[in-house]
C-alpha cells in the first residue's frame, strides 16, 4: 500500500509527528544542557571577577576596577546598563533552580519572583540576542577565537550564548506543552 501525504499532520496518513516530537522532547534536553553550560560559565565569570566585584557591576558600576571596565567595555569602555542586567541574570542563574537552587519557585513567593525564576533564561536570552548577537553567533558557530579575549569576556559571552539557547528551548518547550 502506498503512503499518502496528509496535509494536517505533515506526514504520511497514520503518523502523528506532533506526538513523535513530544515523545522525543529534544527541546527539554537541549534546554537542560544549555542551562547547565550557562551555570558553568556564570560561575566561571563570578570566580574570575570575584563575587564582590561582580556585585559592584550590578549595584555600583562606578566602583569597579579598570580591568573589569576593560573586560566589559573594551579599551576605554565601561560597564553599561545591559552588562549590569546580564550580570544580575548570572547571579539569578547561579542561585536559581538551574544552579544551586538557593532561590526556587514556591507558593510562598510573590508571583513576580516565580515569574522571574521561570522566565530568566528567556529574559537573558533576549538581552543576549539584542545586544551581543555577533559575539554569540561567533561562539555558537565555532568562529570565536577564545585566545583573543580574557576569562571574564569568554565566560560572559559563554553565559549569554547558552542562556539564549536555553531561553529559545524554554519557549519551544512551552509551546509544545500548550499545543
């Protein structure tokens, strides 16, 4: 018997591709791996900077060292608003459920905290895509020359890139679960 194409399922009659893709759950697997890599890169960034200096990036960027300004802003540059938000996201990634789970979703939390914890990878991914697209794409495509950058820059872009991938996978997984 010849297989006929079914335009509603996107394949041969009798095959439900949506069910097959849901069983594979590739979005959750890629998202989990990307989250783990984002946690590793954010820990590396915090270890390289020092927790106090990383906190200064978020809270008091005028008090960071010249080396930190150079790492975030290049020669003559400085820590800017997006760097501050991204480093705050790195703290949240480490302390949240993807990292050490010091902060986790709970019915006792204000709804804002639970929403923030749930959507952290998507928020950081949007910042990463909108502000650091060329650097992230170079990393994901294998074109990044790691030796040309210091540890802070490498771990920062690694954190942003894998947060972006985790965010995309979270959106796709959420879409698949709602379908």
